[in-house]
């Protein structure tokens, strides 16, 4: 902070405060004991650096060096005091005061109390010094409380919750925390002016929310926007000042305990309801604060196999709401304007510290830039500020289920990436395949470890099954069950169904019989195509796709009235949240994606698609129609080795697989197998991932094998793309969002 002071009086007033508050004279021994020092040696000496003889430019350089050094100094815990004060004299009336203090001896509220007490002692050197709380009395009270009923109830509460406690926020990281050689924190500030802050508090109070609970809920909402997940745990602190002394609320020391708080972002509820639920959980947790967050983390580490699985490195701390209105962040500027601040905490990646200062709200976000993707913390701070301002300005915002918190530049990039409106294709699914088969009947369509199915053979087999379906009276939009295990017959069944004008319902033959029957019955299926010898116990007709096809089958004509809005397929959900539900997809939706990806990624007849995704998973849809509409070939794993990465790798080499489309976890398995074997597929040029979150490190790992400058192995051009989750309905082509890892 900058100002002009009498340094001798500054020193004597500092001595007065340190002498009165024994916690400031604490040191911590290796056997976990805490000792209190006495005498002048326990008070910090103010170091003085006189730069009046230096030019302003030289002064600035020296100040930068000092800040670089002092901002991340760690004082020896076994030496008192854990407090440093230095003064840099810039001019006769301008000095910079540098203050560093360790959280072991001073929590957030105590920081305000410290600067207030120091200022009062500086202003009134002869004022009476009050008898303050001896810190050892406080520690003795805590120890005595450990065997009392509240502590036992708290221990039972947290141990009962330990197994189900959510992990920390899963924000994308640039690198592993273990890979960091050192950690440096950078601070960002989120501020609301007094008018906006007052309005926000009033709106929160009207909904029964305290300011701290509202800020915590908004922080959780912001973290979720940047990928934290729907359910995660934050570390916070709770003041613990039992009535052991008349001036306990004036005492300076470490009077806070850590507390773990689980946040759930349930988008089915409006923000106000989510915030109220979080506050209720917070109050329940506070009622059980006598088993601290540190103790809970130890229990988690024991149950989850180590510290790494138990860490909770995202923290939120609020110093709002002291019993005295004089105790807030304004105390930090009693001596002069604060020009720099940063906090650092071991095992913490991002810390939020909320306070009031001169009537404003100030939230300091201290994070490790090297750990996070470039720009993420800046964007997150922007999003948090945006959300708080929205909640302060608009009463209706409290009923929103989600918020657009993206910074303008990021929103513009996404808008550009999603500006994909073009004329939609007018082809029904299967038409492009049939035309391709007529042009190149001998070209390979399906490749397995021991078999090749040509386009001509595939069309013949599909036409045979389609003709049978028509003979059964199958009509537009009617579901045809495909009860199958993995194999070329799955592709035959898909094509036969759409070419007959019906819609296919894939049913994994490995599912329990009851589940199969539920899907077929719920889908009102009359006809089933199978490769397993499946027979119906009811009135459903079945056609065995493994039987030989004789003669030459002709494709039936399209049914009258057929169009792109006809149903193409139905996929059933897993049913984990109740009865499975069928998701209905039209020809137009699939044709849209197929055309977009074909043009975007330059799909040609030379490509080989790895058909690794199960046919009852939606990623298989693009594999089938994306490949066969362009004259490319599908490479299918054997059904009994479908989950074997070594088998995938063999097929990639055997058939020069060039396109891979799967969930990220499957790509990770392939990558790990290739690294273990030292055997990277030479033809792979395009990796598409969707259906789950993309691990931030995975594209970088894949790029290690890129043939461009800096790559490791000679290969064809390689691109990584993330097709994010089921897309929103959009105009034009490409109802998926594609985020290239780098330009093609």
C-alpha cells in the first residue's frame, strides 16, 4: 500500500499490536505443537529501503523485483513471527508499505482486525491497551471440545457422508498438478459498486439468502459453466470464535476452520431455488463444523487410496458479516491505497475471497495460471462478474435455469463456428449408398479381420431384407427391431430398414431378455432382423440376415409421401433414471450431419472408418452413413474382441484406418495401447470425439505423433475435433458444434 508515515511510530504501534495478540507471536514445531514467543524478538522489524536517489524508472524496476520476490515468499513456520513488514521510500512524502502474513497466525477477519488495531495504535500512541485473548486459552478450549457431544455428532455426520461426497470441480487443466515445478498465484478481482452490491443483497434477502450464501451459489454456478460438473465439492472456511474471552471478537489469530460444502447444479430448478438448497446444505454442514474439513479430507484419503483422490483444491471464503460493521476490507486501506495483493495456499488451485470494502463488493480470485488452460481464469472472472451484475439488475434473472456467461470474444468465436447455414441435402438415408453401390459394386464396403463385403454384395443383401420387410407390410415411420450382435449384418439391417422406408430400432443381443422385450414392445415392433437366431415368443416376424441370399434382389421403390422428415431410427436411453425412453431422429437430421462432416473433413472413397462404436449408440450412425454415402469402407472389430484395444490397433494397421469416431475414453485406450506397443496407426488422419467430456490433455497427446514440424512419426495429416454433446436445434447444416484443436 502507498502512503506517507512516520516509520518509528509505525514500528512502535506494530510492536503494541503484536505484544497484545499472542497468536502473532506463534511458531509451529515439527511435532505439531504450537509455541508462543515473548519479548521484542517476537515482533517483526520494519525493513527500510530508501530509493529517493533513484529515477522513477529505476524505482519501478526495483519495485517489480521486490514484488516478484515478496509476493510468494514462504516464512519458516518454526520461526516467529510469521509476519513481515518492509517500507520502500520513494520520495519525501511517498512510501510503499509491504506486509506479508501467514494464514497460520491470521485468518481473513483477523487480517481486517490487525490493520484496524495497528492503525488505531498508530493514530493514538498513548491509548490504553486492552487485555486480549491469550491464544493458548483458545486452543485449550478447542481441545476440550473434541470429546463433547457436538464433536461426536459432527464426526458421525461426516463419516457417514464420506463415501458419497462429490469430488472437486472438474475444470479443464492445461497440465497435471504434479508436473508443476513451482506454483505462482495471480489475482483477479470481481467488484460491484455500492449501488449494485446493495441491490444484490436486497434481492438475496428477499429470497432468504445471506450475502455469503448467494456469492457461494453464484461462484458454483460460474464454475459449472466452465466445466466443473453438475455436482462437486468446494472448500470453505467458517469462523470459530467460542465465548472464551470478553474480547474474543476483537482477537487476532487463526480462528477459522475449513468446511467442505457440496454444490449441485440442478438445471431443472431456477437459480434462486438452487441457491436456497445450497444455503440449506451449508447451514447443515456448519451445524456439524466440529469435525473440520481437514479431518474429513484425512478420512477421504484413507477411503479413496491417497491424498490425490481426496483433495479439494477449489476454495471459497467470505469475510462478510462480522459482528462489527467497522470490520471489513476497508481496513486494508486505512494506511493508504492498496496497490497490490495476492494470496497463496498449499494444495489450492483457485481461491475466492469475498469482502466488503468502502461499501463495494470485492471478490479476489487467486489462481495458478500455469495449471489452467490459457485465458480460462480471466474468462471465469468475467463470467462471475456478469452473473452477479445480472442478479443485481434483473429480478427475473433469479428464475433463470441457466446463464450465458461467456465473454464477448468467446461468444463471437462460437457464433462463427456455428454459423453453418447452407442449403440442406434433399437425399433420404440410403440413397447415396445405393448410388455408390451401382457405380462401384466391387469396392469394399465392410472390412473385418477375415472378411470383405463389397458394395454390390451389401446392396444385394440389404435389398433382399428390404423386400422382405415390404412383404410384411412395414410402412413409413414403423420401427423395425434389429436384434443383433456386432457384425456386418448390423449394417445390412440398418440399410435394409431405411431403404424399405421404415425406421430401425437397434437392440443389443447381449442385453437381458426382459430389456429386449421391453424395447421391442414399447416400440410396437412387428418385424425383427437378426443375426443371432432370435425368435419371438409372440407374434413378431423375424428374418435371419445370416442366411444365404439367392438370386438378384431389386430395391423396392420409395413409399408414397416419403420425405426427409420421416423417422430414421430410435435409440433407447439407458434407463438409469427410470424407464428407458426412445429418442427419435429423422432422415433430415442425419443427412444434415453426414453432408456437413463430409465437406468439412474431406471424406472420400479412400477413407477407412473404424466402426468401434456399438450400433445402439448414436455415434455409429455417422460411421455407417458417413462412410457408405462417400464410397468409403467400414472396418469392424470382431464381436468377441470389440473392447480390445490391441485388436483395434491390428485392424488400423491392416486396413490403414484413417477416420476414428468415438467417445474420448475409447480414443484414450487406443492411444495408450499405441504408446505401449510403440505402434502408432500410420493412416489415422481424423479423430472425432463426442458423447462425453474431452480430456484437455488428450489432443496434446495425440499431437505428439503429428507429422508437422515438431511431430514424432511420419503420418498423414491429423486433426482432432470435439463434437460436443447432443446439439441444440439450429438452422441449416451441422447440428453439432465442432471446436478444432488447431486449424486444418
